[in-house]
C-alpha cells in the first residue's frame, strides 16, 4: 500500500506576493512594541512610587497617633509647646493651647486643643502630617 501525498492548495498569487515581512513592517512593529513597553514600565514605576509614599505615610500616622495618645493620657495637661526628634528621624512639633476660654470661664473645666505636626524628609521633599484633638481638663483650684 502506497501513501500518496498531495500538495496543499494555496490561494492564487500567494507565492508571488512574497514570503515574510518587509524590513519596514518589522521596524514599525518594533517601534509599536517599544512604545507599549515604555508605557507599561512607566505605569509600574508610578505605582511603585505610590506604594513607597503610602508606606511612608502609614509609618508617620502610626508615630503621630502614638504620640497623640501619650499626650491625651496625661492627667495634668497644661498649655505648652515643644518639639522632639524620634529615633525614626521624624520631627514632632506639639502645642497645647486653650480655646473657648470666654465660654468656659464659669465652668470647672477648660478646653484644650492639641496640635501635633510630624515632619520628615522623603527624597528631597519635606513632608508634614498634622493631627488635632481637643480635651476637657479640670481647672486647677
């Protein structure tokens, strides 16, 4: 038994049109591919910068909330301002000021506003995160 193979029938003019791509088609395809890859890499780098910045802000918020809790837990909170630098390299500026003194002058309590600003350097930029809180304290007798 003999197997007879028949050539595949090709459309008319297929072989005469040439085989493969021209140099111009290859160059255009590479240019389009290059532009697409550059766009994708720029998106990735922007996302990485965003992730790094959000990590910085998360650490700063944790440090600021921790310091604010310390200040709010003080039993004898009084009006004052101070600045300190943490081990993480953050500079914390805190101020406790009295507010609404005329509205609370006949009361046994006074209202204090605590402002806490955390400063840090991210690359070449100086960044700041600010927290504010209020606390009622007993007036000294």
